[in-house]
C-alpha cells in the first residue's frame, strides 16, 4: 500500500491537469477527451515511476522521486504528443512543466511538512 497511494495520486493529478487544460481551452471535459489528452502524460508518469524505482533509494514520497516522475511525465508525454500530432508548442511545454511540477512535487512537499 505504501507505493499504491502515491502512484494513484500522481495519476489522478495528471488526469486533473489534462481536464483543467481542456476546460481552459474550451475543448470540453468529456471523459474520452480528458483520457486522450492525459494518456501520453500518464504513460510518462508510469515511465518516471519505473525509472525512479530502479535508480533511486528514496521512496515515492520523496522530492527526488517526484522530480524524476515530473521529468519523465513531461519528456515522454511531449514526445508521445508530438508522435500523435497533438501539439507541443513551446508555451505549452513550459506551462505543462510548471503545472505538473507544482502538482507532482507539491503534494510531496506538503507530505514532508505535515507531522508524521
């Protein structure tokens, strides 16, 4: 259970990022559209989890683990979006990186600040 909850939280936050992005661009927040938008980033999140799990001794709640997840989420997500011709404008890359970092590192920071 110690790895399931952080992993689920990361995926839920990536899906929320996609839903908020679609809403802010008036693309509609239907389930299929959100999943289509979130898909490449969820794959990136999974890749980040795999990479962090095999390369770091830190647990999934650590900021180091989160940083690897953020980097992979953005890099893999954008690469898959480019392959699918979904758009990777530089401004989108910057905004996505900042929002995903705030979300995926933010909950970890809050968890560290709360008493155990």
